[in-house]
């Protein structure tokens, strides 16, 4: 699993959903969690923390939000040289095959369909960790 001090950004326009994700992360031992209300707000926060040399290490974002959707936030991160490898999980009610494919093509790290439980989120975070670790090992060799 990721280090307990891993810095998470939880993005959702629905405050209750942010609280649910934050509670699950807390139960998993992650206390360093910041919230954003939509993709635009999240992108601003990501860039601000990056410039302050306190970057985020994981984003968990809803898909459907006003101002900037989660998929657009993901695409913006993947185009940014600094944010392009940032682990990014989409949590959404969208289960259409075309949207899952779009997210995969955009470079999503994992995809969680609502409703979900803590065990599902934990499993998906562990999968992302395994991918990040495997990519680090490939770069080192």
C-alpha cells in the first residue's frame, strides 16, 4: 500500500460523497486528504500545491461535475508534464462501456463504479500501488 502520509485530493461536487471517500481513506490509514468541489477547483489546487513544492500523490475524482468534469481533469493532468504520471482514480455512476474505454484511453489508473464500499476502494488503491511500483521498477532497470 501507499505510505500513510500519501497526499490525496478527493474531487466531487457532492459534499457527502467527498466525506464518504475521505472516511474510507481515513479507515485505511490515510490522513493527508484535501477536498475539491469540481475539476477546475482541483486543477487549481494541484498546480498551487505543485508550485509550493507539496505535490499531491493521488487523485480520486468523480466524473460528472459542473465547471470541469473528472474526465477533463484527468486529460488535463495527463497533458501536464509534472502531473502526467499522477495516480488518478475515477469514481462514478457511469458504467457505460464507452465511458470506461474513454477513461482508459485518457490514462486513468483505476475506475470505481458507484455505489462502492470501503473494500472495493481499498482493492482499487492497492491495484494502483502495484502499477506505480511496477512502473518505478521498469524505469530503474
